[in-house]
């Protein structure tokens, strides 16, 4: 797979997430794909390793994220073989009044196999997550 093809694949993932079609994102992943998020499960409902399907269902279970997430790509780098990609994004959650109370710069590392995403590692700053959840009076952990 070429670097350009891998770049297009991970950018397509972000586009699907921005359309809030989370389960459609599974078509871009291998059957055994995993999605890992930094953090402690007791503090961050998305932390830990899950299958890609479990990760998308976890997003669907958080209404503010499911309905309001906006992801802006800041930068992307792909290795020349097209097997790995690194992306920096700004994730925001749009509130009903149009404001953005949640903003988090996130680093994402992707592994691609046979034209599909096989692994995502998402390194987010926990402070914005905690601040947002506390402001919503929502439980942080599962």
C-alpha cells in the first residue's frame, strides 16, 4: 500500500467520524482491528483497548460525543511503505448553543494492513476530558 493510499484511508476515517456515522467507520478496519485510548478506565470512559466495533459503540453511548464531535486534522505523516500513519487532531464537542466547551489536541497512531486500519492508538490529554465530564455531571468511568 502506498503512503498516499494510507493517508487517504485515515483521512476518510476522520471524515466518517465527523459525519457521526460511527458504525460506518468499521468498513475501513480489519475484522481484528483494535482501538486503544490513553487513560484509566475509571476516569475516562473511552480508555483502554477495545475492538474497533466496541470503540464505536462506546462513542454512541455518550450522547454529547456522538452528536457533537468535530475533529480537525492538524497534521499527518505516513511512512513510505504505507503501513503506519501518525496524525495530530483537534477534537471539539459542539454544544447546542454552538460553543465548544471541550477541546483536546490528540495524537493518533495508525497501523494499516492489506488496505484496512488494523490498529489505532489515541493519546489524549485527560484534563480536558475530566473537565468536560465534570461540567456535564457525568460519570467519568464505566
